[in-house]
C-alpha cells in the first residue's frame, strides 16, 4: 500500500492528483500517525518527521516535484523491474512514452526539436535510464538521436508497433506506438547516419512550398541541409529568398 503523509500542502495536493490520475490505490495519513500494517511505501515531504517500520520504503519530495516522486514510488512497488525506459515513435509529431518496468508513467507528444528536452527531463534522477527509438521516419529519428546526449539509446524495429485504433481514439497512435517501442529490445547505437533519398528531398521541397507565402520551393541542396538537420525549412526558405 502507498501512504501519502506530509504537511506540505502543495506536495499533498499534487501527489494525490497524480496517483488518482494513474488509478493507483493509496491512502493518506498525518506524518505523526501510525501507518497501516500493509504500508509498503510512504511519500512524504523533505521536512516531515515520521517513524516507519524497517521494511517500509520512504520517498521524500518537495512541492512542485510530485510527479517524479510518484514515479519513484511506483518503481519501488514494482521492485527490480522498475527501470525507466523512454520509448520514442519518431515522426512529424513524435510520441513519447515513459515506462517504469512495464507500467506507463508518463506520455508526451511534442515537435521533434523538443523531444531531447523531454527525454532528459524524464531521465533526470532515474537509475540506469534507457532510451528506445523506432527506426521509422529516418531523418527525424536521426536528428533526435543526435540531440540526445549522455543516455544509452537503442534503435528498435518498429514494425507492427502502431496498434489498430477503434472509434473515438484518434490522435493517440504515436504515443501507443512509443509505449510498444519502449518494451522491445533494440540495437545499441550512438548515432545514425542517414543519406536522404530523392523522395524524402522532394517531400521537404513540397513542404517548403506549402509554408512559403510566395508558393516557392527550396532547391535540392537546401532540402538536403534540412533533411540532415543543419537548418529548419523556414531557415532554408529565408536562405533561398536571399
């Protein structure tokens, strides 16, 4: 059982909300109270005084850091299989899923240039975190891998990771695929060198025409610079204009 016991109102409020959102069973108590016999983990504040049995784990946190603390609590309950694994489904709007063991503890969907920031934030403080990224959307995936520094990365065959979506579930396929990618073993890599194909360059040129107010397309050299992450499409359009 999880017990939330703290006099820090912000921590209490946020931790209870996080646990409820995850559908995790818990109870609350005052720090000075005697906790139930079935207590396994106590989430409390950095300044709270409490006495617990030797076999009870204690997670201390400050207000504003409840989500990370709740993830630590869940990892403790799951035991040795609580390693943090971050799965990424690359694309125009990559999906990200953070797993503690086999449990999804957080999901995101952000632009490609924001993925590394999310990954580093989620990996901070985790023990032996691992990043797994799908091998699709090669150009975007390669740029994301380059942006992720100081963390082990595995490249995963993402064939079949996107599930069938029934009615009313649009918009979640990338996140669900990221969760499946996080659960699969991949090949350890430090970088991914990708030479853009003619078709990929053509799609970038078509996208530049869509973004251009003058309905103009960048040339192949600028399209390749965009493909390998040297500049954005808008930067390429500015260069093309000049």
